[in-house]
């Protein structure tokens, strides 16, 4: 499994997965589990996209940059509301 850096809105998580898209799905499960049964008073802000890289968080690069081979998924696709 590869190590992926996933970033979207408030989310910045490093996780392992077989695929970049699988890493996004894993992050959704991680965030959901953190909310547990007390999700009424908790929220997380997502951007329009999920950035998935194997070389660190793009927002921490100076200057900000996205390299070839990195993945960008629409949030609506990750949440199951759109097509890839």
C-alpha cells in the first residue's frame, strides 16, 4: 500500500491505501468515526476537491504547486454524488 497525503478544506490526513481514490474514501470513514454518535454538534468544511499526493500536502509547498501524477477528485464524486 502507498502512503497518501489527502487535503480538502479542514481535512489534512496522511493514510495508506491501494489507490488514491481509496485513500479519499478512507479519510471519509476516519472523519465519520471521529464524530461518532455526537455528530450533531460537529462539522467539517470540505473544499470542492480532494487533493491526493504521495509527496506531501500541496498547501505546505512554497510556492503552492501541484505536480504531475498527483490526483484531484471532485468532492461530490468522493461523497458518491457525482461521476468520476
